[in-house]
């Protein structure tokens, strides 16, 4: 089951209602726009400078090594103007995208009874609608996985839920899981609405009186059951390792469209380098500075991509806590850990933006997400296994 969701622009937002009317704007912060402007401008300037022959040799030492007569007779397989134009087009595109992301925004005003929503698109007129707060169905918490370059990141979103996606109101947005569940409960109590979450069972409501209880407490009260079958087959996408003092769940490498695009990017860079290498004459490139710049960027991109593509995600279950780590080729990083007594929810959660699922382990101030690329049946097995290990 998939859901239509609004595209929130912010990566950091908190709607506060300590004074009414309360106001907030959902727009891209300049900190996220600035890198696109800077790197876009640098790429455009680099392409323009090269196109205007800014990198022609004026150094006498270089001229002695590569005689001008040889340079004038040499014609590269691909004209340098093509690369200059590509640099300029990419640079302009990055700058245009950054400016457009800043122009668009949504503004929200709440007077205690009515939510006023203003939408300012990049093109077209501003639209304003009003919605009575009684028409909202609940306060929804969701975790949105997004691609930040080659890195998978989480965006934690709390929103006032309405059947019409254009009237959904962002209450809290952050890339940090700290305190997000606590805020979810506070917003639900403030509006006196159910706490909603998207799972593999659909959009479900949490009773406010149980939101503060741990999974162990919920199991004692009969709200959570242990359905784990120790004789069930281990999912093919997982590796299970039982050690003396811990259990390790490893996710097998699963490639998706992002991996394919990353490999395609490497292939393109390698082709560009091959074309640049074909311009070597007497051991030196036709343009030394551009050649070194491309090689340096390509090597950095290649190493980073290889590390990310072959990264393995692990859940380590110790006696009293759950640890989430990433295993790279030569080292591991600990992303998060939650004590078992503090775990308040273990769900197979949906990312409405993509329709894909993952396991989320949530405490009052921390969140662990695991298995974003795994089949849903494998995720359900993980959920049952984690609940069994937490409440036993």
C-alpha cells in the first residue's frame, strides 16, 4: 500500500504553539542552497575560463617540454570545447535548481481553530486555503529516506494529517532522531488527536495512553505478542551470527537503482579520463591543470563510491541493548544504540514517498532504521525476531 504525501521543503522545522496566532514557513534553508550555488558557479567559471583559452600554456618551462609545433599539430579525439560546455551546463543547472528551491515555499498560520495554508510555487500565483482543525485526522509520524548524493539519510517528519495531501501541515522536520517520539506525543496531546504511523498494516493509530510505555510493558499488558518462530527459515537476504555475548544480524548487499546510477557515474568518469589520457603528448596532457583536476576528482569519487556500495548494515543485539552499525571494507562505524528497556516501538514502517518499507526501532529520544532495501516478508521476520529478543 502506498500513500500520497506532500513534498516538504525543509530539513529543519519546528512549529511552536506557545503563542497564537502561530506562524511558520516551510522552505529550503540557505545552508542547503549555498553548496549548489557555490559549486555550480565554480563549474560554470571553470568551463568558461577554459573555453576562453584561460588555461593556454604561458609557462616557458612547459613550453620547452612540449614544443608548440607539436601542440599545434595534435588534434584530440574529443574537442576540449565539449567538456567546457558540459561544465558550464551542469554549473548553470545546479545554480538554477538552488535558486528555484529557495523561491518556492509554504506558509502556515494557526489561530487556535483554523489552519491557513499559503503555497508559493516557483511559477504561477500564490494559493491560500483554510482548514478547520476538526477536519484533521491525527498527528502522523513518518521517517522519510532520501538520497543525499551517494549517502542514504533519514528525515524525521511529524505532521498534522489530512486526507488531502495539499492540506497536510508539517509540525516538525529534522535529520536527527533525537527527541522525535517525545515531540510526536506532545503534538498529539496538544491537538487532542490520535498518533498515526504508516506501517505494513496500513495507517494505524496509537492510543495516547500507551505511547509512553515500552515494548516490554506493552507485552505484559497484552498489547504486544511474541509471534517469533525459532524454526522458521532465515531470510536469504540476512546473515545470522551467534557469538558468546551477542547476536549479529547482517544485511546482504542488495543493489537498487541508486547503485546502478553510481556505477554508471563511475563508468562515465572513467571514459572521460580515458579521453583525457588520449590527449597525452610526450608524457604530458594538452592541459595539465584541467587533467590533474579531473583525475583528483575522479579518484576521490571512485574511492568514496566503492566504500559506500560495499557497505554492510548490521544490527548487534547485546544483553541489554541494540546497536546499529555500518561495516565498511576496513572499519566499522556505530550509528546508534538503544537500551532494550527504552524501546517503545518496533514496526515495519513505510516510507510514503517511495512506497518501500524498513524496520524502525524507536525510543523516546532515539530511532534506528534497518533494512531499507529488503523484501517486506524479510522485514516482518526481523520485526518478530527483535520483539522476541526484547521482551524475553
